[in-house]
C-alpha cells in the first residue's frame, strides 16, 4: 500500500494534456457530486447576497465533506489494492476465518 504523499518534485501533466476533471472523476461519482455541491454552494451564496464570512462558512463545510469523501475513497481503493496483492502474492492465505491458536 502506498500511503506516501506525492513527490513535490514530480511534474504533473499540463492542463492541456490531461483529461477533464469530469473524466478523471467518472469512476469516483461521490467525489464528483461533492465537487458539484461546492460549485452550487458558491453560486447560491453569490445569488443570495451573502457576505464573505457567510460564504466562507458555507464553502468550508462543503470542503470538509469533500476531504472526508476523498480520503474515504482513497482508503477504499488502497484496501482493495492491498487485498488484491495479498491474493496474488499469497494464494494460500485465508481471507476470512478464525485464527488458529
């Protein structure tokens, strides 16, 4: 399992050479939906005449929810990856069962 932060010296593809955010998040519908909710919150805050403090509070709540969703998604993917590695590398491993004493 790779739980390291990305290397800051690693170059990311330019905006023109990478797929759109919608395409990148197509297999992560919950994250994409949360991103849309943040955009909706921004639109609503501007339309309702919120002041900066009110808009910040609304968006902060949404960003915290996004962070929880992203980390949850990452954990599920990392767990699935680890499970697949164990199955491949240790085919005799017992997936579900009582431990022997």
